[in-house]
C-alpha cells in the first residue's frame, strides 16, 4: 500500500526540516517571541487540542517533561504513538508485528484516539 | 500488462491499485494470466498486505499541529478504512483511505500557508517599525 517505503531523498528532506525546526524551537521560547499563534484561539478565545504544542516542544527539547505536559497534555503521548506508527509503516514493523499494526489501524482504535482528542478539547476549555 | 489478483482486470505495469476494484496489485502476478481460483483466495489469505493505508499518524499530526478542523474529518475517514475493509468492501475502504489522505494534505497545506503568511506579516511589521525608527533618528 502506498507509501510502503520512503525514498532516501524524501527521508533526507524530512530529517533536515526536523533538525532546522528543532533548532528554532530549542533556541527560541514561543512564550515571548513572535511565533504563529493558533488561529482557532485567536478567533474564538477557546483553546484547541493543539494549543500549547509549540511551547511544549520548546520545553521538551530542554527536557522539561512536566512543563511540556502542562502546556499540552497530548503532545508526548501523540509523539510516542506517531513514532510507533512510523516504525510500523516504514521500518519493517508491519511485518514483524502484523497484529499490532492491524489493531492500530482498526476502526475502534482510531475512534478512541478521536474521542480522546475531542474530550481533551472540551475538558481544557472547562477546567 | 499485469492482472489484478482480486478481480483479474488487466492493468498497466506501473499500476499499484486495480482500476476496477481498487485492490492493491501483487507484484508476483505480473505478466501472468489470472486464475480465478487463486484470485479469490489470495485476498482473504493476506489481508494485511491489501488493506489500504489509514493515514492515521498523518491525520493525528495535522489535527494537533495545524490546529485546523480539517484534521478531524481526516481521522474519521482513517477510522472507516478498517471497518469497510473487514466488511469486504475494498472499494469503499480505498475511497476512505483516499479521503483521509486528501484531508491530511489540505490541512497541512492550509496550516503551512497560515504559518508562512504569519511569518511574512511579522517581518513586514518589523520592517515598518524599523523604518519609522530610522526616520525618527534622522
């Protein structure tokens, strides 16, 4: 199924972009610099499930894990899930753990992820 | 010319999915005439190889990072892929997969556009302020 394998060129471009972005988010604190704000937050005043991700990335790059959780509760679990899915999809995990891959691609699992995101969205605007 | 392992439809050599049924075309059957007996069993034997991509991680990333309502439909379509696929509706599963992909691309594109527009805006404002500072110092 597409894309079964990333080409070396694509992987290289992705890694270079990640390093540049990582450098930017390591050196500058989104708290007191001109970083793009969340459009949803600007328009409605409510927080979206992604609000605080930039500050959380900055904290995480400085290894302030608890601070990262405070800015955005979802960032670290989402990163772990995304790394796992990338391993499964592109680095042979699909063949090694077919049951796990099938489960994580399942309708139930994906709807649970959606439910968690929506619950977090609602909860962070109430509490 | 190669033949679809699911329905036997002839497809061009570069095709990865059958134009008729949407199944992934197994590379092993290239150039051979399809045999209906193996064609029907192959689909049930290796379900993991044929199920369309769900684009789950891409959908989650655009929902969290791009901060846009376009990420939510991408996750909903991603979720439908497996359900349609287990029902045997490979067509619908492939369509859901394509929709998930398109919503991911749309979310990513609009997120990037906003990001770039904001950076240009900040640079422009910075330029105007610097211009005024330059004027007042004269």
